[in-house]
C-alpha cells in the first residue's frame, strides 16, 4: 500500500536562548531545545498512526511538522513521495491535508457563523463559489451529525462535543486524504469523547482517510490506531503495529505507561499490583546522556548511561533500547 | 458508626439576570471516618461545586439555598466565616487541581507547612520544622531536608502536588476534599500521586472526598462512588458495583463509553446528545431525553435515590411495583 506520509529522520529544534542583552551581560551562549529528534515513520493510505507520550515529549511538534506548520530543522517529510515544502507550494496538494485541534473553544472564530467557518477552506482554495458553497456546507454538517440549519449559528451556541464536530466538518471541507488530529478528544467529557471517536472511525472507513493521531490517553489510542509510536523526550522509543505493542510492550517506558494507567478493572480490589515506578520526565533542554530514559529505567546499566540506543527489530516492533537488544528485558 | 460528614439535601443556586439556576439540587452524601468517597460526573454536573459548598468556599453569586452539612454531628454550613476558616485546614483539608495556584509562590514550602501546623496545632518552631521535613519525606520528596527551604517554582508539577498533599494533611484533618488532584499531571505521575493520597489517607485514618471526572482514578482509589448528573446525585454505591454492575442507565452508558485498555472494540457505546445546561434542565428525570430506557413517568416526575440492585439509584426503573427494566 502506498504511504501517504513519510518522515525520514526528522528533527526540529527551537531557540530558547535568553534575549541578546541578557546573553551578553551574563556571557552565556545560545541554547536550543531539541523537541523532535530523528523521528522516522510512515503512514500507509487509509490507516491511523498514533503517537503517544507525556507532555513535553514532542508529539504536538510532530503534528505540526506533518502538516507543514513548522519546517523541520533536518530530515525530510514526504507527502505522497514529494517533499512537504514543495508539496505545500501546490494548492492542489495542500488542500489534501488538514488538521483538527485539541481545544474546540479556541480553534473556532467566535465572531464567525458556523457556515463561514466550515466554508473557509472551500473559499481559500477556490473550490466552490456561489450557492454551491451553502449546499456543500449543509452536506458537511449533516455528515458530522449536525443539522444544516446549524450553519447560521455562532460557535458559542454549541457544546464542546458539537464544536469538535464543527472542527471536523471544517477539516473535511477541502476533501483531504490526510488529517492530523492533535488530542481531538482531550477537552471533552467521556460520553462525548465516545461520540467523536466513533464519528472519526466512521468517516475514516467511508472516506478512506489517513490519520496521524496524537494523544496522551492510551485507551483512546488503542481504540483508534493501526500503528503506534511511543515518544519519550523527542524520540520514538517503540514503534510498530498497535496490537503488538499493547499485547507485548517491550520498551521499559511503554511498560511503565501501560502499567501506570488507572483502570476500571481495579475497582473492588481486583486491580493489578503496580511496579513502583518513580521519577519524572527530565527537562528537554538538558536531556540525560545515553538513553534519555535511563534515570527512570529499572533495567538501566552503564551502557545505557553513555550510549544512545539504536533501533532493534523485536518481532514486528522496532525498539530503541539496549536492554531489549541484549535480551535483558 | 455515625458519619463523619453528612450532607443532606444540599441545594445551591446561582441567581442570574434571567432567573435562578439550580446548580445543585438536593444533594445528599455521607462519608464514614477513614472512607474514600469518589464523586464523578461530566463537566458541569456539579461535582466541584459540591466540594466547594462543603468547605464554605462557594464563589459568589452561588448561595446555599437549602439543606445542611454536618461534620461529626455539628452543622457547619451556617458558621460565620471566621469559625469556618478554623475548620478548614484543622478539620477539613483541601487539595485542588492546580498545585501552582494552591501554593504561595513567595514563601518556601517549609514555611507554608510550618505556618499551617503552628496555626492549627500550636507547635514550637523547632517541632514544626522537624514535622515539615518529615511530611516531605512521607510524600516522597527526595532530599527533603534541603528541599524544605525551596520555593514552589523550584519543584516540578508532580512534586508540587505532593507538597500540596502534605499541606492538606499536616494539620491532621479528619477529612480531605481533593478536587481533581491528578488532572493537571502526566499519566506516569498521576499513578504515583493517587497511590500516595490513598496510602496517607489509610495511615492517618483520614476520610477523603475525591472529586474527579476520571473513572480509572475512581476505580483504583475509592471505597464508594457517587455519580452526579445535572446537579444531582443519581447513583451511589460501592466502587465495584457502580463500575461493574451499575443500576442507573446513565452510569451504565458512561462506563460503556470509556475505551478499554485491555481490549479493542469496533465501536464504542455512546450516549447521544450532551448533558443539559443548567438553564434548560428538562422536567422529570434530567437524563430522560438521552435515556434508552425512558418511559412515561420519567418525563414529568423527578426520581430520588432508591434502592436498586446493589446500589442506590435515582431512577424510576427501580420504583416499588415498577414493571419496566
């Protein structure tokens, strides 16, 4: 199957230096933060790749890189084989990718009517004009479970879940093939989250969409993903078919994450015994040497403290871990 | 055993220009000494408001318009602010969602602990300082003896929430109200903080009212759960019964809509629609427009909690002589 999106050793750094005058006075140099560090993945057409990780792991930066909102500092992102910078130069390709954001209260212009919000991509790409726009907007709104008459309302008249439906309608209006969904349900309540997740999967089947899905919620990820990448401090530490990772997590960080999630099964004392994992995510400005996970890792040894692990193939999964490579896991 | 905290028919209104909004409608809860009670619901269900009303920290214009709150048999909902202030901290501790706004950024964490303990327990400087260090050790802060002189900004989010927990427990209150204590934290930190809260509550025999929207957290931590919907408690029961064998159709729908970590399904069960806004609560049972088991009585009569299978549920399915369900 053809890959819709492919990332090859993509890195992105941000300049987090102090202002020039302060730098001169304190004689300190420039500082940069490597938010994404040589990340590679590919997403076959019609499937979902999910990225999971804790805050600051770089998953939202990857989302923005994937639609070209940030250019990569090094490495290459290809959309259907074309480098993203040249693909975005062509409106015909640019309209084929779109994004759904986390907060439906911030991502919809409060002063615009819903019909204008949804029609904006149509107008921006000059796809339709005149009365055809209104028809298409009505069709899009029904597709996401709203009524065509809702187009005349303003965003504040809708609940969080309905607003997220409006964002999805807007994202679909330019008939994209590829959608980046950055935490699309984290601002929603669980019963509404189920509605949105069901809608997204229905649309994927019906329209053959390809998703890059970003979340910190592993249960949501399991429900949505075909393939999964687990990120820690800017790197993908484990990458492979989602089911394989969920049934047999190999990287110690993936195991920690799966183990840490409070689970309904625990109710009434039938819960798991947790491995006591401590520690916190270090600052990405000064990541630890070697494997960045070693200060929290129960399997760390001297090699992990100095040498950065490369990917090892373990069954269907790629893992960046010395312990897995040496069979210490 | 008599209840430590007893809330009876507590109602809170918000007067607005377009009429009064009933944010809490006759909420009744009780907590036994040493018990952990979870309060769960979607945003706007009134769960945080319940916590705030109990400790007398309702934001104006919210007002208590009915019912009573008793702590160890003594009414506390009508106390003058000065007396209520003494109860907060000494007898009821609080942990809020955002640890950064709970801590005073200008004082070291040690000073905040010392001040709390001296206010409520009347300890000497030296004793209070020693206890402060001991509390930081208890909540798992590495290098507690040095960190006691650090400022809140020098701690990470998870560490700050540990300090807040120490602060809530240091005056040895009988009850702690924890409002979304783990929501601002990352998942791997969440688990540590929940385990800590649970362990300390058990060790000190402190009862906890844990307000959260996260059913996973409830399942792992609580003894009993109260489920709230549109300002009312609609189901109360032991955590195992509410999570695995709920009686109320809303709780049932809520549990089914949570994606499972251990298995994948093609389609999640979903509850259509959304919780009504406070200005548009339908007559009868507030859940009736979304309820798959709705029948005539639900549309005009409002149910109160009644015995239902293993729990108490506010649902006409379980009314005396009901043939439905």
